[in-house]
C-alpha cells in the first residue's frame, strides 16, 4: 500500500476483521490526504494522532487511543509503505500496544519516525520496542519521553543501540532512568556513530557524587557525531560543569547543549565561559534555572565580547542575575555580531538592565529581533520596563 486510498482500504479491512469501531477522524485525515494526493502526488505520510491536539474541525480533543486501537494500526501498517511516521503521543497506550509497535518495527520497511511521548508504557513495553530497533533498519526518530520505562527499559534500549546503526534521535526525558542507565548511554555513545540528538532529561538519582556527569563528560570528549545533548535536572554542580567544560574543548560536533535546571553557579559558568573563548562548535547554550548570578553572567559576557563567533543562542533565564550582570550581557552584544537569541526573563530586571535591553530591542538599529528573545520593552513615565513574552525555553 503506497497511497492514501489503499491505506484507507487496509484500515477498513483491519477494523472489519477485528470487529472494532472505525476512528472517523483517522479516515477523514486519510481522505484529506487522498484529495491532496490527486492534486500533488505524495507517497509518504506522517500519521498524527497526538492525543492532546484538537480534531480537524477544532471543536473537541481527539479520543485517546488505547491498546486495541494500536492493534488496528498494526494490522493496517504491516505491509504499508505510505505511512512513514507515527505520532501517537499523549494517548493511553500501554505495554500491550508497545508490544505491537515493537513487532511492527521488526516488520516495517519504511517507518522513519515513532513518537510515543507521555503514554502509559512501562519497562515491559520498552523491552519489546528495544528488540524492534535491534532489527529495524529504517527508524530515525524514537521518542519515549514521559513513559515510566525505568531502569529495566532504559538498559534494554541502551543495549539495542549497540546493534542499531540508523537511529538519529532518541528522547528519553522523564522516563525514570537511574544512574546505571545514564552511564550505559554514555558508554554506548563512545562507539555509536548514528545518534545525533539525545535527550536524557530528569533521571532519578540517589547519589550526589556526579558520577553520571563524569561519564557523560568523557563521552563528549570522544564522540564526534552527537549534535544535540539535553541533560537538564541531572543535579550537575560546579564540579560536573568543570568536567563537561574541559572535555568540550576536544569536541568537534556538539552544537546544542542543554544544562537547564541544574545547580551550576559562577564557578561552573567560569569554566563554560572558557569553552566559549576557545570558539568550539557550540551554537546553542541553555543555562536556564541555574544560579550563575552576576559574576557568571560577566564571565560569559567577556567571552562573547572578545572571543566567540559561533554561539547563536544563549538562555540564562532564572539565574539570579541582577542589573550588573544583565548590562554586561547587553554590552557584549554590541561587539559580538553572531549571537542572535538571548533569553533573560526570571532575573532581577533593574532599571539599568531594562534600559540596556530596551536599547537593544528598540534602538535606531535594533540588535535583537523581537522573535529571538523572551522580553519586550515598554515605558512608564518615560522609564523603560521589560515584560515577558512567549518563550520556547
């Protein structure tokens, strides 16, 4: 089946064989794709059944899918070559549905993306999915964030990555991984040459020795393929930040580093500023919700002003930075012409900082685009103030 019409026929046959009710919105989605296919032929389709999104008429949220619905999809997609992506996030899929999707991964010849964010998949389901990606040779994106797969599921997936050589993006944020699993991923990434984006946010640690951070830092030194690494809520302190920084100096591939919501203070910021002075490939640095304060902001500002020409986005939201540190960041942008996005809300917006960023936003030649920051300037009795605007971070 390589077009919308044959996919609809396969779906109708599956619900007839299994004696299930049809999902009207899914049929409507495929019919719409069929109409588009007539005007402009397209032989690839991303099937989006995200449970938190409204239906095509925008009048109600979609009915959450359960394991029985996954069985119908499994029957439909077994020999299908039209659907190359599945977004099943925010549904009620459990281990039974995960087992079917694991089987599908072993059988499909075309599936490139599988998004299962925030379902009810546990360790058993993750183990079956891991067996699927051991065999699968097409999947590029796998998102299991928000599922409580725990240490058992995490270790199974890490083992699968020793065999899999095609997966490029893996999201395991908020999956209750433990230190053993995080160390396993750091070890796998010494040799895995396919993964480019890895999210290991918010594991569950019982130790404060930062042994996982040391393993991740050593991996950063030798890995030349990962472009994006998310390690927020890892309880990283200045010792861990220093280990990461000294190994970043040897890294030739990492462009996006997310260190949100850790416990990095000014000493850790000093070490990371040293990385920026060496102009590594790093383009995006997220330090939101740490505690770098004024001194940390000044260290980073100095690196941006004098040495760095690669960083394009800096996020320092919620870092207890006062006017002194914020003004230093603002001044650095006058000499640094590479940084495009800077996000500062959640710090102490003293009048001096408001004046500095109002000038960057509303000067004769604005230095910052309104779409690449989280503040906008307004004036009360000619006194500049800053207000928060929508922010992706």
